[in-house]
């Protein structure tokens, strides 16, 4: 990349961050069961007194976790989090951090850092915390296959998510979402709702189980479909995640180079006659 282009790209990224009053730099944070994670939030100005942290589990409404005073270590917890020993927050000039210790499946959610100024609350896209170790919890197991898939442009692929459960039979919802390589937040791309027509119950077992297989077909793939696809199961008041399936495109860079070469050749062929005409007129 030419130096001028690199400077312009860097300037546009910095300007984009400065143009936002609140910045949560981490779009997606993954953790294993029992880990401790810290979510960061930055505020470009210094006129805020309180930072607020909110939590929104998949498919549910946001709920307030806490608010923390900017100048002094003073934190107020809300609702069911008043007696929580796993949540803590810090605040300083221009920044606030939320720490979740000993993460559990119920911690999987999107966390928003918000500020309240003149009765106007402001927040951005938030940070999604995904507890990957939650594919197996209690009597519910979520299996996602395959772990990775090598594909080419135009191919078709079917992702699969299997849910084995002994409880909450027929009472779970399944979501699919993708995390690409860019900076955009992971977005829900498909949901199975609460359909149970893809489930079968075992017979004659001591502990009857229900196995549900959910398939997500992707056709006519393009490089924009690259990324990791996660299956999320909302069951028994918790959200369990599959380990994800990564789609890798083979030959993508080669194809790009070939197209760039073709475009360059076409442009040169189109410009050559113009240069010849200009030279002939001057001569």
C-alpha cells in the first residue's frame, strides 16, 4: 500500500474512533467456563459522572447491572446483581472497566457501557461475551459439526447443530450467527424459533432424552461469507453455545490477484490508444 494511502486509512480509523463519544474496542470476547474477563469502555470527554453497564442476553431485553461514579470508587448494583460477588467495575477519567469472574453460561450476552448526560443516555454497539465452554451444561449438550470447512466460491455447505437434552424438552430456541474477520459485531443471521419438528425422543431409556438436529444451509458462497458460524441454544433460562464452524475459502487470494491483474490489463489497453492519440497530435 502506498504511504499516502496508508496514512489516509489510519486517519480515517482514528477519526472514526474520535467521532464517537463512547468506544467499546472489543466487539467479541470469547471465554471458557471459569475464566475471568474484563470488558473496556472509553469516553472521549471528561464531563461524565456515572458510567452504567447493561446486559442483554440473546433474545431478551436489556437489564441494568450497575453504575459507577467516575471520580470515586462508588458502585451501585441493580436487581439480581446486588449481591453478586462475580461482578466488579472500575472507573477513571475517560474509561470504565467491567470484570466478570468465574464466568458461567448465563454470562453469555452483549454488554453495553452507557453514560447519562442531561437525561440523555448514550451507548454504542456493545461487547458480546461468548462462553465457549458452555456447549455442555447439566443435562443439555450442544454439538456443532464440522469444526471447520474448506470451501470455494459458488460452493454450498450445510452447517449442523445437535442438541441433546433430558430437560426442557421442546422448549428451546436455536439461533445462528456469524463472526467475520472485520470489525462489525456478530449478528444473528437465522433462527429456528421454538420449532420441535426436528426433534426425536428416545424410547425405553432410564432417563428419556430428546435429540434435536438443526441444519443451516448456505448456498452460492462468496468470500463475504467467510467467518465462524455459531449455534446458540436458549434453554432452561440459559444460553449454550456450540464451539463454532469456521468457513475457510481456498484460493481466495489467488482469485483476487487474478482479477486485479485482469482489471489492470484492461485499463492499460483502454489508456494506450489515448496516449497514442495525444502523442500523435503533439508530433
